[in-house]
């Protein structure tokens, strides 16, 4: 049986982004309960960091994109890598 992938959300603890990161963990674990092995929260103290990685591949960087991901976007990005055939209901692209 193949290993289930891990998502890591690194967030700036100093900026107070822990609640946002926690919410994203809950949403991802709910949506991808069967596909993901774990979602890890990693606090960062360098300032302004908010990154999402899937198996160490950068999926989202607030620094690169200039904003936080919408939950719909993040679910689509994760889905496209872990279960491309899966439908996301209202979160799917039109």
C-alpha cells in the first residue's frame, strides 16, 4: 500500500496566522480524510511566512503570490495532486 501524502502548513506565529492555518488543516483533513496521511502545522518566527507544501513540494507561498489562498483554491491544488479524478462539489472549477 502506498504511503499517504503529508501536507505541511508553515505560518508566521508572530503575525498571528495560527488560527487561519488551523482552519485550513481542518478543511483539508475533512475534504481529504481518505487521501491524506497527515496535515502538519509548523510555526515560523522569521516573519510573514505562510506556505503550504505537499510532500515537500511548494503548493502555495504567500510571499510569491502576495496573498493567502482561498480555501477553494487550496483544495483544488491539493486535489489535483492527490486525487485528480475526485470531484469537490461547489469547490470545483467552473
